[in-house]
């Protein structure tokens, strides 16, 4: 019969002793063992037996599960996610070894995870600078700063997910967000005409103890604005802790990131992680069905799908893009590390750029990059504004993209074999498809052919060699 694996909990035992304000000799006396044995336990030179666990729990009146913790499961999952980086590909890192590090050296594991996040953020910063020396860099771009912060963390913030689940439960118990705001903060919700709101969708009026909402907002937008106000009121500590990890050059970048984190928190309240992740699998990523279930919009659900990368509870990783009819990209969210996130995803052959003649229709497409990577895309138009006669409305298109290997999990891919993908590039300047009729610029580093002016089948002729 196989024996149970010995349990080593030295760092946790040392932390417990220090929290109790005890010396090794004090703990040894309490547990009726020698001080040298306590030292051996703390250095992981002796395993913690079941008898010793019972002694600890009984002596210090602790719950056994509290003492044992989660076995380092969450930190192990975070380490496994971080160590999937290509630069670690040639290193043999067994799952058991990572669990040992997470359990026995939690401080070291946390230090490694923070260092990895800082590395990713710095890599994104360098990519945005394009190799320009910092002394010659242009003025800070707050939008790029916010995008780097979010991309470095794969648009996953478990701290906000956990807070969102707690708040969602409180709000449900209170009977709704309006009632919760009244009970918890003494704030009533008032819906006012747009001209009174003076261009604001939401405003916190401390003078009258009210949250003011533009009454032209639809139900999904109104719910989101209230949830975002809750996030600003209740998640300040979590948001501040996350912002401290960032590398911001401008105040604008920090402000935009704070707003993005508050929006993430609002989504975590409206679509709590565990319930939403379960519904996602049950409905096979049907965005419209999920929107109805959670009282959200198509775009809000698409946003939330990119964030389902909580360590140990991951779902399909998605890349999200929003574009206007002129081709301007107004939002990028990357939960998967796709190449589109760094270079735009602005290939005109991608269906997201061709949707404005097919409003509200979900369009699917298989895509293939020049290096052979294949992806599955779903895209649809969405609108913002409106809500009354003469009020301006903006039409945009949004797209969700996942690697082809995950497509079978999506309801949209049923009966669609990936045998005829559309050949696309992440952007013309980085795409080397020489016969593309939709090309808007020649690729960087490729010479134009001398007889380019003779070629009519493509806008630019360049060597395939």
C-alpha cells in the first residue's frame, strides 16, 4: 500500500509562531516537545505529523482547515500560469516541484510572481517604445499605459473577482443595488434627464446623498453604472493595492487604469466569477444568452469573457477588440497573449471590419496568420448613446477571438470545420503576404520590386524571397 506523502509546513508554522508572539522555546513548552524539534519542523527537516497538527489545533484553538490552508493550490496555479512563458520552455518544472515551492516557500513564490508581472509590463513598455531610448521618447501616452498594465496581467484580477462575489451576495440579500446603497451608504438612486446630468452618465451627489443616473440609459447600462459606483465605494483598497504594482509615467495613465479596474469590479459584481464561469460552460459561450441571463449587454459579456483566467479556474482565453466604421480601434482586452494585442489586429480581411452592413448579426470566421497560427472569431455590431429622439448614437463592432484549439467549446463553431481559414495578418506593416489585394502598406524590411508599377493585381509588389 502506498504511503501518504509527508507534510512539510515549516514556513507556515514559523509564521503562526510569530503571529502568536512566541519563541521556539515557548511553543515547545506549549506542545510538550523540545525546542530543537520545533526548529527542525520550521526548517522542513521534519514532517508535521497528524498528531502534531491535532496538538497545534487543540493548544491554540485553531480550526484544522485554517492551519492546513489550501495546500498552496492557488499559488501553485499562479506559478504554473506564469511558468508557461516561452523563456521557461526548456526548463523541467514538474507540477509537484511547483507545489513544494508554493507550500514550503510562499514568500519566495510570491516574490517570483511579482517579478514575473513586472517583467511582462516592462516588455510591453519596450514594445510600445519600439526601441527608442527613454531620453528621446515621446510624451507619455495614458491609453498605452493603461493597456500595458492590463495586458501584463492578462486582464485577470482575482482580488477584484473575490470582492465582486462578496458584494454580489450582499446586494442580492439586500434586494438589489439601489436598496443596498440606501442601507449601506445612505445613498438613494435618482434618474434624471440628460440635460440635468450635463453629459454625465453617473454622478455621486454627496450634497444630497444620492447617486444620479442618466434616465436615457438602457437597463444594462444603468445596472453597470450603479455597479461601477459600488466598485468605487467598496473596492478602493483592492484597486489602490493593484495600482501600486503598476509603472505609470503620467497621472492620466493612472486615472485611466483606475477607471478600468473599477469597470472590471463592476463586471465582477454583475457577473460573479464562479456563477458566470459555470453559466459560460453550460451555455457554451453563447454571448447573447449569457447577456440575457445576467442582465448585461453583448459588449459587457464579451468584456467579461476575456477575464476568466483566475488561476485554477480558467476558461477559454479570449482576445477582445472594438472598432469603429473608420477602422479606429477604441478598445483592446487580451486574456490570452495573442499577437493582435501588440500590433492592432487591423487586417481588413478580418470580418470585424466588414460588419456595419449587417447590424446585430453575429458573424463567425476562421483566421490563419502567416506563421500558421489559427484562430476562431465571432463579431457583431453594438451601439452606444441614443435613448431618446435626436440623441447621438455611435455604432461600433466588437470581436472575440480564441485559438482554434478551443473553438470546439463554443456554440458558434458547431458545424464549421476549420479547413478554409481566411489568411490574415496582424497589421499590414508586419504581414508578408505578397499577393494580398487588401494591403494598405508594404511590410517593414521588404524591398519593393523595380517593376512594382506594372503590377495591378496587388497594391504593392515585393519579393517573396
